[in-house]
């Protein structure tokens, strides 16, 4: 027994490296407890607490960034490097913005407020963990932690059948794809006998990797994340869930959850499956092309703004997938491809959060998600209109709003890779960005050029939380557009393979 | 001698595996084809128990125990509760399948074919090494050393699932 | 004296200034701006005369027939420079310039004066004078231009002003139609100008300088192909501007403008510009079409076009009822003479014809204007509204007759000398066919002018001439008439044998160098052409005798008296003219020609317009809106359609989604596995 | 160089933005102040332009002047590099100038739904984009400014436009975006093939080294971007719709400046960086240009709408500009730059007139107009003047864009087919006749004759104050440049020679 | 014993699970099918663990079991939620959002 006890060594813990997770976990617990204590009428305090906690978790990230270096734990299974730090910080900020957006929404809708914050925080914790996860088990666990609360958040408007439906669809498809992913992981594990990405990489690129089963394993793993980032044809859940879920949750799903999926993909592709672009390049080529095209084409016919944004976010995922498809042809392209995806993700987050914030604000008055309800918005809410216009055209990639730089980076990675396939994909992306403009501009058209549908011109009151969310988003969007170097630098920093 | 013993054991194992597998296959098919929800749950128990037996055959006793405890003891019960709470007909009901079952069958058979081909290609006749029991302590060590972070994460996950499920499921 | 020559740019500049002043201040002046125009042209006239004097007193170089004066080629400033080419704005003064300056400023001055009375009370009196000034300056810019580019400038300014002036009374659709037609037709010819100038620019090693181009063309330094192309292109422009067959149809329509404008267009500006261009760039044409070369004679497009124009236009002049149209066709015909003259190598003759023609044609037009102003109550229809005006308007009548006779080419009067020189050139240079054409043209000219004079001033007063009270025009109108008639009478003497001042003054180094032949007065030609002209006049009278019955008898007897000397020829002419030519002219030929003119040529011109519009509608409605734009909209539509097809898959059922996902996953997995294991 | 020289160009680009923000801060009701700020801003910018004009070293017009080269996006090696040479200077000035006139013209002409604040802000933002494009010496910077004009113009058309404005505005937007998507791909290819830089002067030095086949493809991408903006046949269909529906000021800016961005792109970027490809593409560009000349003219003849006619005439006129560019000669490109400026002045002026006519008659249908000269003689004469200028009458600015282009196509750069370009020359010359055709026919139908019955008794006031102030400088410039083209040619010539330097080695 | 015996069994269970998830109307039955899939994964993991003497495989399997429990719990909660609002757990009728 003693021997056994001795053998049970306490693992090496780098507490500094884990500090963000620890702080966040602490906040999680405090929120849970506070929710029990705080009086029903003052639940907003819990939300504020959660917000402060999220920001507090940023502090250790800053200290880690200052101290620099890569901290690898558990044989490379859990790594805190610049990539991880950038994304952890990004997730925390996204979480904070979503919290800002949701505070009034949840309160006024009379939904469970404390638990909402709690689940949101857990999901964010899952994402924060995901950023550092460099083995299959951690990735799986992190994925589940970020997903399961999200399934429930999607159904948070309990009395609304649509919200229930959103939750159910998301849950079922999510669980099924995670089953597929697990099956793929088990196969890869069986071939390589390891779960740590950096250890399986050389094995996968050796002769061992050239078995059909490996291709199937890798593909099955990717399926789960393709689902998570709503890549066509694994996107079906997205429009329905986005439409049914509470709008802040939709924003969360379309931004944070999607980013988390991409974070996992980045790690898997650029660490674990590096050197196997013979498998993933064609896969991502098809995924990217389909995702952009289908997302955009279907978006053309949408009449509901949330659903439209859902398809738009599908299409946006397509652009982010482009670099994956073209990376791998050479080392330089690998770097620029990664950077492209990362930069795109960060910029996309700001644009999309902003757009959803406006949707929430407008819905406060119109109580509708129909695009036609945006008619003449400019006449009674010029500020919101201006903001929405900025976000929409940023999403469309029109300079000087941030989106152009994201798209530019994607194009850049494709051209950097060179070759007919890469250029063809770039052209597809280019054509798609034109198609996309049509529906983004359609909303702008409705806001600026159409009459007010019911002639109700009462101004829209924007609660401070929402206003702050809008402010943060728009500042980021414009700042990136004008001085993209800031984010480009982050992208360079966060690159996994250098 | 040892080799002979191993071979004997192997034969025995194979017989057990064959029987168990057969029942699992039948039970699994019944789970997805039976027209009685409760029966389905019971067939599921057979499958899950079979899985536990397989774990034993693979010398993973700890997992086998966990399998019985968590799956048969908790999950199936949970599912049965779910069946009750949603007032599913306890007896037969005609339409438990939707109209795309043929498509589903095609997809899954195709998938089975692909997987079978690829598995055969990869591990065609690889034998399992003689069973070496992996001690529970080793598993424990591994969990609390290498996989401590996933472990912690799972604990938070369970907490979150609990809190969330309560909110979602409760009447208000 | 060189200072005067160098500053000849002042001559076009003053009318430009006048234009600007009239536009901006004209309406506020007591005489509504006309005083500025008259004064400006007066000054220009004086300067022109001074320039001419300066030119004459310029010291000639060379010997005998080769004696010439150096042209003044003076750069004023750099117009622009690009690609290493410095394009200067300069003036070129030589005999031709001086001649033209004098003609243009004089005629224009007189037209200005005439207009002060003629246009009195017009709605756009001020505008009219402004345009008149600009018009004149356009021609003056053209004639003083040192470069082909400046020529384009002057050329197009005239185009603009002709548009403005022909369409002066734009309230009437017909007038603006005529203005548009004039502009389009000349503009069509201008394709040639643009192309020709471009070709010559490069052929002459990147210069626009006209003198340089001429020099190089005559030196044989230019490739013959480029020369031919350039010359042909320029000649296309000339055909348009100088109303040569087949682009002559705009000119009669241009009679829609006020009469002084017609006088200006026909005598001194616009249509003469084409002839001037050929004369100015003669080196190019001479070399390109080998005008002077032995063996080539008789086959150059300039002469051919000129010849055709003479006959075609002259024939047409017979059937016009509108006095101005008679004069217009007459101008076309006379321009044909000039062009033909240039084509047959009679450079001096052609230029001299410009000179003389300006006076009598301006006189005729102004005379017609005088008639309509005071005699026929603003009508130009000879048959309906005139007749018998001789007694009411003696000054107008006599000046008109003098000019007519000058046009017909009877000796001593101006037309005789110039026409004679052209015919002489044609004959001497081996262009015999064109000599015949010229002679026939001369006869026809004499005949139709006789008809015109008769219908206008003789016989019974008809229509307006009878109903309203015809009277003589005021001095502002008759003054110019008298001046012009006098000049029509005497100006021809300038190049009369023994005198030959004109030819000498006009000779410049380029032509001296090229050896363009000069021919001396020949009694044979002179006599012949005089004879022909008289025959024409006689025939005219005979015709009227036959047609007009009793009144015709006096007409014929009067003619018999006047042409008693030629009694012998009378019978011969009678048969020839009456039975064949005039019978033909009266009968099928003019009708056919007119039909051809109205339906084919004019039809082509108008048809081009209609056709262009039809093509335009097709291009716009079908190609642009349906095909090109349709493709764009179609792309958008199909994108949307694609979207709605794809939407069908999104049927809302979660298990359908799952089925698609798994199906795709299974198939893709197999595909990937196969790719990898390959 | 004195101290302000370093800032002058940056100020020229960004001062309008400051103005826009200031206008944005003014309360919505205080319209006079908004207008005043906009006017003062645009005037200050113009004054800055005058400063640039005064300090510009004309003897060295091929060199970049007032150059600023600072860090911007290091990650992609893109820099804030601005500077102007003889080609950009006139266009930059034109842009400043037109903006001032537009502000003046708008003074009491704000189209429905009024809202001068937003309108003026858009106009000033538009100016930022236009000025920036002409000053940018970095491809990415160029791209950003190039695209920056899209949004304001989209809204200007879409909000303040005519009946069919929504369709027109989105069409404009989609078309141009399509081009720029391909253009940016071309830029990126240049970056990777041309030595990892976006710096235009550097690329001009290095771009020739790119393999010919690659050049062809890159040029194709750039061509799409620029040709749509120009617009060249068959990418022009956005233009008539956009022009027809845009408010007057929008049309003016669109015609006067925005179309120039495309041709400017050819001269500044596509041709000097990729001379080999330019040579291979030139016959096709020239062909499309002359098709555009004839096609645009024919389409004009078919028009019933005044503004649409002027819009199609832009297709034809830009055809001349592109023909000049396609010759790849100094003459041709000089002509092109002149043509750009001239077209800017003249067509801008024509759109002003069309706007004023519409304002007075509430229709632009040519068949309903007539007798303009009777009711509003000054307006009518100005229209006639502009029609004459537009059809390329010598002595007015339009001629110097057309004739040298025709001239240059007689002898294109070495290596280009002379017979082909000579054929183009003749076709283009025929185009001048067509131009006369549609313009004068339009003039005849609108200005000549007597007013139609429906307007016979309506009071049509003649040109009024703000209109005179806005138009007089344009009219004066049309004449001045037409009479003395040296003013412009001596600025552009030096810079153009550097553009054509690559073709000079072989005889031009 | 052959490794593949287990792997084939797992693959079979996986595919049966997939069939069930796609073809069953009742939400609870779909949850059961998902359990089949997860068990297939676990058989794989444990088989590989035995094949290569890898502790990680078993640990992985344990995590899968734990998370499967959480998933089922959440899944049932959601099914109950749906049932409460619609009085049905028929997944084919849950299709109010589409297109």
C-alpha cells in the first residue's frame, strides 16, 4: 500500500501556467454560491461578478505573457504558449462581451440569471482549456465542457418551443458528432499508441500513417470540429439553433464556440496531423469551398436576420477554412495559413459580436428578427444603424472596416501557397465575398433606404451593458481596419508552427 | 507449457467472446429495431453487459466495473426514467421509426463496409498480446498525474451538467 | 515689316476677343454687341491689308519663275509637349495666308455690316454677332495656322459656329435639323482629318508643322504609303467640309440659317476651308497623288471628285425654286472647280478662284438676302414670291447681275480669270477630260444663273413680291453689295496677263521647290471659256422663251440683241441645248439626279442617322439590357435560385441533418481512405 | 522642403475625415453649421491642394514628391507610403476641386430625404477615399482607399437616389467589389512574385522580373479590378444604372472621380509593374476600348433618359482613355490622363446640368423636354457648351483627351500590332462622329424647339447663385485647359515617361 | 485473440448506433443509440489499450464513460423540456425552424 501511495506522486503543477484556469474555476464556484445567496431581485450582481471574474482571469494571462516562454506540462499534453495565451484572452473577452450583451436580455426575459452566468463561464472555461489542450483526451474533455453547457444555454428560453428545438437539435447533432470524433480518436490512438499530438505527428507522417484507417480516423476527428465551426455539410444545426436560441447565446455560439472549434482544429492540424496534408488538404479544400458557397447562397434567401447571420457565419467559417486547405505545400505557406486563420477568427469575433449586439438592441423595440422590421431604422436609430452598417460591411470585407484585413489574410495565404488549386480556392472565396455583400447590403438597404414598416419611430433605448458591448466591438472593428498591424502581430505571435 | 496454457485460454476466450458478441449483436439490433421502448432499454442492458464482459476479456477489470456501475446502474436507469417521464407507451407502439430508416440503413451499412475494410487493412491478423492486467492503481496514477487536468475538467463538466440539467428540466 | 507678319496672330485673336466681349457684355451695349463685331472685323481687315502690304514688300529670293518670298513661320508659344515632342502654337504667313486673310476679313466685315441691318430685331441678335465673330476667327485661325493641329482647331470652331448659325432659329425643327446635318456631315469628314493629321504627324517624324510636312512630302522622305493614306484621309475631311460629292448634301440644307451666314459660309469660311486645306498641304497631295507626274495624269481622286461635283451640283441648280439653294448648288459646283483645279495641278488658279469666288458669291448671297429683306418679305422662293423686282430694287439688281456675270465667267469680270486659269491648268497638265468637264460646268453655270436672275428680278411680280411693297434696302445692306460687286468686277484683273501679281505673290518656297507648273494666259482657253459661258447664258434665255410663252419672246429677242455677234452659233446651240442638254436637264436627268440626291445620297446620310439609331436601339435594348446586363442579373438570379434549392435540404428535421452528415462522412471517409492508400 | 511639406499630403487625404467627424458632431437640426463646416473643410483641403500645386517641382514631375513612408502593417510589409507625381497631382486636385463644387452645389439642393448631415459626411468620406487612392504608393493602402469610396457612394445612391435606387446601388457595389476581389488577388500575387513588397515604386523596379505567364495572370486580376471601375465594355452595366439613380452630386463625383480610379490604377499599377503582360494584353484592352467607344455611343443614341445618356457617354469617353492607355506610348498615356481630367470636368458638368434640369422639370425624359433655350437660356447654352466640350471640340478640354489617343494609336508601342491599332484609330475616329451624333441630337431635343405643352406655362428659373458658383470654375477650366493644354501636359509628361520607360527601350 | 475481433464488434455497434440515431423517432431511443456509439468507442479504446499495453486507452475510456453519463443527463433534461412544451418526444415533429 505504501509503495502504491509513494508511486502516486503528485504531478508537477505549474500553477502560474494554470492560473487563468484556476481563477476562472474559482470564479465559477463563487458564482454558483453567490447565485444561491443573492436575492432574486438582485441577480444582476451575479452577472456582474461573473464579468469581473472573466476580466480577472485576464490578469494571469497578462503576467504569463510578460514572463514569456512556452510552458509545457504532462509530456506535452497541456501547453501554455503564445497561441494558448492569445486565444485564452480572446475567449475571456468574447465571454465578457457576451455577458454584457446578455445581462439585460436575460433579466428582462425573466430567465435563470445566475445559472446562465455559471454555464456561460463553464463553457468559457472549456474553451480556455481547449486553447492549451495538446492531446486527444484533453481536447475531447475540453470540447465536451464547452459544448454541454452550450446545449443547455441554447434552450434557455424554456417556454419557447423554438428555443427547445434549438437546444435539442444542437444537442443531438453535437453528441453524435462527438461520438464520431471519439471513434476517430480511438482509431488514431490505436495506430499511434499515443494521445499526445506532438508525439503522434511523426508516426502519422511515417509509413504507418499511410493506411486507410488513419485517413478515416483523421477525418472522423475533423468532422466533430467541422460541426463545431458549422462547416458545410455539417452546418445544419447552425441556422436552426441560432434562430431558436436566445440571441446572446447565438452570438456566443457563432463566435466563441466556433473559435474554440477552430482552435482545436488548428492544434490538431498544425501539431498532430502536420505533414499529412495529403489527407486534410483535399478535405479542407472541399469543406472550404462548399462552406463558403452554400453558406452564402442560402443566406441570400433568408428573411430572418438571425438566420441570415447564421448562414453568414457558416460562410465566414468557409473563409477561415481556406488557409487549412492551402497550408502544407511549403513551410512558409504553413505559417501564413495559420496566421490567416487566427487573424480571421479574432476579427470575425469582433464583427459578429457587434452585429448580434445590434440585433439584440433592435429586437428590444421591434420584438422581431425579420429583416423587414429593420425598415427605416436610420430614421429613428441612426447610431444603431451606423453601427450595424459598420459590422455588416466589416463582415462583407469592405475597407476600412476590419473585415477586409481578415479576408486579405486569407487571400494572402492562398496566393502564398500558390498553385492552381490554391488560386482557384482564392477565386472562389473572392466570388463568394461578392455574393455575401448582397445580403449584407440588403440589411443595410432595409435600414437606410426603406420606410419604417409600422411608422413607429420611438427611439430604441440601449442598456449600458449592451452599449459597452457595441462600443468594444466597433472600436475593435474600426481599429483593425485602419491599423491592422495590431492583429497581424497577434496572428504572428500565436502561430503554432514557426 | 505457458504457451499451451495461453492457447487454451485463448480458445476459451474466443468461445466466450463469440457467445457474448453474438448476444450483443442481436441485442444491439433489437435496441434499434424493437417497437417497445422499454424492451429497447432492456436490450441495451444486454449490450452494455456484453461490453463489460469484453472489457474483462481485455483484462480491464476496472473499466468493466465502471461500465456496469455507471452504464447499467445509472445511465440505463436514467433512460428508463426518461421513458416514464415522457409517458412513452410502455407496450408496443407502431411507429418508433421515422420514414428515413432505409436511408439510415444504407448509410450505416455503407459505413460498416468502409470501416470493416479499413480495419481489416490495418490490423488484419494482429493478435492481442497475452493478457496483462492493468492495475487499477496504474489507471488511478495515470488519471491523477498525466490526466489530472482532464479529470478536473470533467468534474466541472459534471457540475455544470448537473446545474444546467436541473434548470432545464425543472418546472417553473 | 516683319513685325507685322509675325504678329499676324492678332488677326484671328481680335475676333476671338470680340466673341468673348459680345458674349459677356454684348447685351448691355447700345447696339447689342454688333458694334464690337463690326469694329473687331474692321480692325482685322485693316491689319490684314497691312499684313498683305508687308508681305508684298517682303524681299523675294530666287530667280525668274522661281522667285519667291520666304514664308514667315513664327512660333508663339509651346502649346504642349509630351513624349519628347514639343508642339508649338505658331503662325505661318505666306502669300496664301495673306490672300485668305484679306478675303476672310473683308467678306466677314461686310457680312457684319450687312447683318446689323438684316438681323435687326432678331431674338438673338447679340448671339448672332458673337457666333459670327467666332466663325470668322475659326477661319482666320485655320489660315494662319502653322501646324495641322491648329488647323483642326480652326476647322472645328467653324463646325461649331456653322452649327450655331445654321440653327440660329432653332425654334423650328427644320432649322435645327439642318444644323445637325451640317455638323454631322462635316464631322464625318473630320474622321479623315483626325486620321490624316495623325498619319502625317508620324510620317513627318513627329511634327505637326505644315510647312515641314510639305517639305518632307516633296523631298520624298516620307513613305509613299503613309503619304497616300494621309492625303486620302485629309481629302475625306475636305469632301465633308467643302461639300464635295458625295457629302455635299448638307450645304443646301444649311440655307436654313440667316442669309448673311450663308454668305459667310459660302464665300469666305467653312466650305472654303477644305479647299484651303488642300492648297495649304499641297505638297502632301502633290506627292501622294502624283499630280504632276507624267503618265499619272487624269487619275487622281481630287480631280475626279471635283469634276463630278461640278456637274452634279450645277445640274441641280437648275431645278431649285429657292434662290438660296440655287446659289448653294452653285457654290458646290464652284468648289468643285477649285478642288478640280488643285487636282489638276492648277494651284494658283484654284487659290485665285477662292479669291474671286468669295466676292461674287458673297455678293450674290447678300443680294438674295437683300431681296428677301426688302423685296419678297422674307421668302426665298423665286417662283412663288419673286419676279419683277428689278424696278423696285435697282442697286440690288445691278450688283446681283454683276456678280452673276462674274460667276458665269464673262471676260474682265473676276470669275473669268480664275476659272480660266483652272481650265488652262487642266488642259496644259494633261487633264484633258477635266478640261471638258470644266467647260460643260461653265456653260451650265451661266445658264442657271440666267434663270435665277430672270426668275428673281424679271417677269411678273408674284406672291409676296406683289402683295407686299418691295423697296430698295437701306445702305447697310446695299453698301456691302456695291463693294462686293465692284470687287467681283475688278479683282480678277489682279492675275490678268501681263500683271500676274497674284501668282507671284502666292508662290512660296515649297511649291517653287516642287516645280508646280505655272501657265501663262492663253487666248485660246480664254476665248473658249468665254464662248462657253455665253452659250450658257444664251441657252438659258432660249429655254425661258420656250417655256414662258409670250413673255418669253421678249426674253429671247433681248437675248438675241445682246448676243448678236454669235448669231451663227445660235442655231447650233438651240438644237444642242434645247433638245439634248436642257431637255435632258428639264426632264429625266435632273429628276434622276435629284432623286438620286434626295433618296440615295441624302437618304444615305439620313439613313445613316436613322440606321445608327436603329442599331443603337438594338444594341441598347437587346445587347446591353438583355445580354450583357442580363448575364449579370442572370448570375444574381441563379445565385438566388441556387440558394433556394439548397434551402430544401434544410428541412428542419434533425435526423435528416444527421443522415446527410453521416452519409457525407462515410463517403468522404472512403474517398479519403482510397486517396491515401493509393 | 519646409516642415509642412511632410504633412501636406497626409492632410490632403485625412482632413476631410476630420471634417466629416466635425459635421457628425453637430446636432442634426443645425444644418447651416453642418454645411459651413463641410464647405470650410473642402475649401481647406483645396487650399492644401493649392499648396501642393505651388510647391510641386514641375521640373521633376516623374519623381514622387511630398513623399511620406512610415510603418503601417509590418506583418505584411505594407507601409503608409504616400506621394504624388505628375500623374496623380492633377487627379488629386480634380478630386479636391470637384468636392468643393459639389458642396456648393448641394447648398440648397439636398435631394430627398434631405438629411444634409449624413449627405455631407458621406461626401467628405468619399473625398478621403478618392484623395487617398491618388496619393497611395503602396498596394494595400491603395486598395483600402480604393474600396473606401464604395460605401459612401453606395449610400449616396441608395438613400438619396431615384426611384430604382436600391437596385442601382447594390449593382454598383457588387460589380466593383467583384473586381476588387480579383484585384486584391492580383496584388497578393505581385507581393509574392515581386519580392515580398507592396511598395509600388519598388515593384515597378522589380515587377518586370516576373515570369511572363505569371504576369499574364496577375494582370488579368488587376484588369478585372480596374476595368470594372473604368468601366470598360462589357463590365459597364452598373454604370448607367448607378448614374441614372444617383443624386446629382453623386453622379458628378462618380463620373468625375470614381471612374478615374480604374484608369489611374492601370497607369499607376498594372502597366508599369507588369510591362510584359501589359504588352500582351494591350491589343485586347484596345479592342474593348474601341468597342466601348462605339457601343457606348450607340447606346447613347437609344437613350430616352438624359442622365442615362450621359452615363453611356462616359463608357464611350472612357473608351478613348483606355485606348490611349492601351497604346502604351507616352502620347497615349498623356492623352489618357488628360482625358481623365477632361472627362471629369465635362461629364461632371453635364451631370450637374442634368440634375438641375431634373430639378426644374421633374423629369429627365428627353422626349418630354424641349425648348430649354427658351425657358432657361443660360442653362441651355451651358448645356450646349458642355455637349460641345464632350464631343471633343478643339479648344475645349475634351479634345485633348481624344485626339492624342487617336494619334497615339497610329503608332503604338513597339511589339504591338500596328495594323490592329490603326484599325482602332479609325474606329475611334468614327466614334467622335457618333459622339457628335448623340450629344447634338440630345441637345436638339432638349434645348432647341419650343417647350412641350406640359411645361409651356410652368415657370422655369434660370441658373441661380450656387449653381453659378459651382459651375463657373468648371466651365472656365474646360476652356482654359482646352486652349492651353500645356498646363496639364507639362505636369503629366515627365511622370508618364517613367510609366512608359519599359516600352521605351524598343523605340518609343 | 485477434485485435480485430473487438474492433469489428465495435464497428458493428457503432454502425448500429448510427442507424438507431438516424432512424428512431423517439428521442429516448435516439439517446440509447448514442450510448451504443459511445460503447463502441470504448471497446476500441480498451482493445487498443490491451493491444499496446497503454494505460491512456483505459483512462480515455473512463473519461468517455463519465462524460457519457453527463451527456445522457443533459439529453434527458432537454427531452423533458421538449416534452413539457410539446407533449411529444417525436423528433420528426420538431421541425418548426427550417430553410
